[in-house]
DNA sequence: ACCACTCATAACCTCCTGGTTTTATAACCA
DNA sequence: TGGTTATAAAACCAGGAGGTTATGAGTGGT
């Protein structure tokens, strides 16, 4: 069992655009805090805080290189999160297709005019 | 471009265990607010708020069935989120394997023990 | 018409988040 | 030893999140 807290932390960490940008940048390789802070219009402590959040979620780990504390990515929690998402996403997509058809059929067979939902606007196309 | 706001809202919505549970329950089919609230040890308005968050993230939409407002899942934003995740996850996983091998090789070929920075795995992806 | 049911809104509280500036710590350099 | 660089920590603040209770509004049943 994954324990919801890891998922909580992971998704929460991913919910911030700055942090996603940091992750994106780290995808290109290790980087120091200063390097990571550079492209953003915010202070270094702010970035440090973001890194702390990412670290707490297990998404990044840090090394040591003299005064620098290079950050690198940790893929494991992403795997959990992706697994969770992909699992449900697929299931939902399936359910929807079925539901779509089902509702369509119901409306054909049930001309009482009862206002049942009008079978999702635009569904599973994609 | 997806616009970060949808991702923000999606991940933020997924960051709460109650909301994930709601989604999980909705995966089994539509449900009313009362039905959704039942298994939780919190008030109905709290659930309504959670639903609002999920709705704002586009993860659920609502119909109308008499006094009830049945909720159903919307798979689209999940697709975005999964895409984002899977994309990076794969890339990271790859980078890591490469980095792993790379470090291994470096240590074999460079027995001087000098603590060099572990040579980023050729960045410019994307 | 009235009541019961389902749900949303309002008002309120507390705690967390994301930012700030300022200061402290740690390692290198001279 | 002192100065510079890199990063963390502290103190503070505004706003939002997640919960509560109380109330209002739409709908159906009788």
C-alpha cells in the first residue's frame, strides 16, 4: 500500500507551476539552487522553500559539491502518481464510453420524456 | 499549450485524499452529493466544497435529476495530467539509468577519487 | 399549500502556503 | 583571519484551503 500521504505530497508538489518548472529544468540534469532560482522572478529563499516541498515529496534529492547543494530528480514518486492517474484515467475513459452508449440507448427506448441527463456533450474523442 | 492553470487546478484537486476518494467512488458510476458524503466523517457542505474544487478543475461535471445533482467524472483533465507526468517520468527514468551507468563508468575509469560533479546527462531535451 | 429532501451559500475559524526581508551557517579563497 | 559565495533559517505577512454551523433555495410528494 502506497500510503496516501506520499500521493498527497506528490500531487501537492506538482500543483505549483514554479515547482513544475523546477522539475522540468531538473529533467535536463542536476542543478544548484542558484541555477534553479535564476530564471524566476523571486527570491532565493522562495526557491529553497519550493525545493524543500519537492524534497519532502521525495521528488528531488540533494548532493553536496563544496558550498553547492545540487538537486537531482527522484523518479520513484512520479511512478506512483502516474500509476494512480493512469489507472483511474483508463477506467474512467472506459466507463464513459459505456455510459455514453448506455444513455443513448436508454433515451431511444424510453420516450416518456423524463428529463434524464442528455448524454454528455462531447465525450471520449481523443 | 495547455495553460498551466488547468494543470495547477488538476494536481491541486488530486492532492487531497478526500477528493481522490470521491473520484475513486465516482469511477464506479454517477453519485449524488449525499451518496458521496456518506462514507466520510465530515459535513455535507465540506463535500460540496470538495466537489466545487473538482468541478473547477474540470474533473467532474454535474447533471440534474430532480433535487439531486448527480456528479460524474470528466476524464479530459486527467489525460493532460497523465500526459505531463508520464512524459517527464519517462524522461527522468531514462536520465537516471544513463546517469547511473555513467557514474559507474566514471568511477571505474577515474580511480583518483577526485570528487567531481557527476557530469549531467546531456540536457537539451525537448 | 405545506413539508421533507437535497444541495448550495454565508459567515466564521484555524492552519498552511507562498512570498518577502534579514540574518545565520558553511565552505572556499586570499 | 577575514571576505565572498551558496544556501538555509527566522520572523513576518496576506491570502487561500479545509473544516464547522446555520440558513436559504429548488424540487417532489402528499
